C-alpha cells in the first residue's frame, strides 16, 4: 500500500542537515533536488533512502512511486542495500558508538569486501 503523502511530493528539500527528518509541508514547488542523467546510481539511491525512511515506506512501494516520476533502473547493489536497510528498520548499528553493525549489514559488508577484493585481483591479472 503506497503512502498518499508521497504523491504530494514533486520536489524534496535540500536545506536540511538531516534530510530524513525534513518537513516537506512548506517546500516551494520551484525547489529542486538532485541531478542524475540516468537515474541508476547515487542520486536515485539518495532519494530512495530518503523516501523509505521519511515515510517508513516498503522498498517496493518506494520504487513504484519513483517509477511514476522518472524512468529508473536502480543497480542491484543499491537495491540490496535498501533491502537490508528496510530489514533492520533503518538502523545500521547495534550500538551508539557505531562499532557493531547489525548482522544483515555485517554480512553485506563482508560479501562486498570479498567482491571488491576479487575484482581487484582480476584487474591485476
């Protein structure tokens, strides 16, 4: 079920230090957000994460909403990160010191490290 608040958004605030806590009720229609020519990587990831956390929105609803606004094709890596973030309720760490990642995030980091090392080794050959 999609949040009706989402469909009132045409632009997102860029003036907040903590965008996830931004109040969008007074955002001017001419305000603008993030530029990305292909909608595949960083810009899409930032907007998707903002929407997920701001509206506690399931990943699939968030992606469906973004597809109504733009032709998007999120990378597999960013999609996986959003799935994990949703699974752990938008909190990556077990502790306030941010030393102990929650298990799903820890597994992601380990898998990512292995992949990066493998790619570096292949690039060296």
